[in-house]
C-alpha cells in the first residue's frame, strides 16, 4: 500500500515509526548487550537491523526493568532495514510459580493457631 505514496511520505512514515519505537520501553537483553524492540507479537519481534546483530537462540524481553517474555528465535531476516525475528516458542514470565494442582475457590485464606 505504501508503494502508491511519494518517496517523501514513505520516508516520513519510516521516521515516525522509528521515533515511536524509541519511546518504547521494550528491549531485548543478550548477556550484557541491550537492544530496543520496535514491535512485539506472539509469533515475532522486530528490531532495528543497523543496531542489532543476527539473533538466534534464547532471548529475554523486558518492559523497562520487568522481565515479560523468554523466547526461542529460530529465524531472523532483514526487511526494509528491520530485523524480523520469528519465535519457535515464547513463554510469558510470571512473578509467581505455576501451581501443580487447581486451587479451590472456597479454600480458607489462612488458618488460625490451635492455642
């Protein structure tokens, strides 16, 4: 759809997307290296190809200081200056451990001492 627009408008849209992405708090951390994430979905994430090396393997995605996702990247390709990384699997990170059993809704919230 953008091919019908003039070159100046396409460059303006690309610049606006880049500025919006800079304000995003999403980032990928690989060891000590930190890279900003332009967009994130359940299947893939998009990064700036000029700032990021080719990624493969396990990565951690953060929203500010909060760890939100751990994903396994299996494919990464460059499209229009953006690195599109496809996840084989992605797991949301929870602050509480998973339960081994279903929790009863009517269970007491605590017990009183016997004496």
